[in-house]
């Protein structure tokens, strides 16, 4: 009999989710507002602290779109975006009719390189088009170099948008990811560290911005008894059913982080003393990653096999793994936009592989993973 599939990252329910969903049915709050939405927002605000105000939305992508709207990005503007990321970080720039400018990663965190960022800003200023916003991402839960990036955003007075979709619970110098930017976004998609099946949130610095976000997310209705609109609105609010799942997931978030971090330790053990393979980990004590996904870099010149060889080999044992995010400046849809940096993200993409990282991996799963990987290592 074929063994069950081991996924990269699959939903992991804690148990309380259905209670909150049942409450929504019992009270007939089957709508894109209600006690679960308010409760989930409060849970998130308490969790990420720093007096953040959270608006729950239909997805992380819609949260990013609203962040750009609140940062007043228009079709004349350029927006700087980390190249190495999921396309959802960049697509909302296009929704706004703005122009993306992609920036390379650095080797410590795999996130936006502060040097390439400043180079991009300076060049754009010389050309008479100062960028309107910066989108920085914390890939796989690893915090970006937030000291430097914040300093640059302040120095040039450019809004900072933090894509913390993968980094709920991660910290930089003790401060939670999602609290550094003028706006930050979270995702609760099916594969994230907590999931509501689909959903996201915009984290704001004050109540006014949160209210503005909710205004735009609920069709931009003016204060009138009839339907009156002075601005373009969106249908981006979170459903009260989905928010119930979120409230249940908040009860197990810290546990999920512990499990994911333990997976990272497991891979460090598996690849200990293996020349040519490095497990992605925090560069210094300043960084604390939730290790949403554990990833490795395979140096083929030392291992004799590529990341693709490894991926295909473990796939035969019904174990999912996946190359790192393919940089946006290499994507057919984005290849003609400006790019600043060298080949760091390209090289990471070429040699990097994400390994099964779910908080619901069992000891038995880990034994299978280890065996399967060892077959390749010992060839
Ligand atoms: C998942 C993800 C998003 C998008 O979130 P959705 O909720 O799926 O819309 C954005 N950015 C990054 C880096 C992500 O991983």
C-alpha cells in the first residue's frame, strides 16, 4: 500500500475552531461581520502588541491592496518590492496601476537587501520619480533586516509595507513582525502557520487607518441611509464563519510555532556533517523565525546532486518539497520591470528547496522523511 502523502505545509486544526463556527450559526452571524471578526481582530491585536490595530480581510492579497491604497499609491507611482517572494506581494502594485521596481535579497535573511534598496531609491530619485512605497517580506518566517530597512524608509520618507504573511510570531530584536511597517499584512491561507481556510489581515498603526481600511473593504459606503459612494470600494471583509476558525487557531498559534521550530531542528540534525547542504537558520540572536517553512541550500559541486535531484527522489516516496520562491524579476509577467541588485535571489532559487514543515508532522512522518533523504545522501 502506498504511504500517505507528506505535504509541505497543511492545515492543522486545534480543536476549538468548530465551537466558534457553531456559535456563528447559533446566533445567525453568517455574514462578513460579527462577533468572531471582532474577536479575532482583538486576539491578533493582543498577540502582536505595539498598540497595533488589525482589520480582518478576505485574504493577505486584499490586505496588501488596501495597504497600497492607504499609502496613497496611484497609477503614476513606483513601488519597490522584494523580488524573491510569492507573486501575491507584487500583484497588488499592478491592481493599483502602479509600476513595480524589484530589489534583490541578501544572503543572511534571504530578504530585501538594504544596499540594493537604497541604490534603487537613489537612482529613481535622480530620474525624477521617487518611489511611493516599499514592500518588504519576511520569507519563510525569517525577519528581514528591519533596522536598516526602517532607517532607509525614514531617511527618504517612503511608506514601508511589511508583508508578514509568512511571519506571524516571528520577532526581530524582540519585536514582532507585522509591527514595523506603516502597514503590515498577515495571511491565513490554507498553508500558513495558522489558517482560516482563506483570509488575511491588515495591521495598522492607529484606529483611523483601521477604520479607513474597513471602509474600503466594505464597498466604501458613505454615511447615508441610502447607498451613497464617493470612492471606489472593495468587497474585502472577512466572513464571520472564517473568523471563527481564526479564533480557534489563535489558541494553538504558539504551539504551532514550537512544532515548526522543532522541524527546523530536525533538519539540522538530518543534514549535520553533510558537506554542501546548509539548513536556513537565524544569522544572529536578533532574529527569531517561526520557521514557517524549513529550507535548505544544496551546493551541487559538493554534494554531487542538485536540489531538483533531491526533490524528485523524495517525491517518489510521496513526500512533497518545493523550490524556493522564483524571483519576480525572472517571472514572465514581471520580467520587463526594473531590477536592482545582483544574483543573490537567482542563486537561492537555483539551489534552494523547502522541505515538509507542517506543525502536524508526526514522528512517523519524520522517520520517513529522514529515510528518504538518506537514500539520496548515501548514494
Ligand atoms: C501567502 C502569501 C501572501 C498572500 O496571502 P493570501 O492570503 O494567500 O492572499 C502574500 N505574501 C506572501 C509572502 C505570502 O506567502
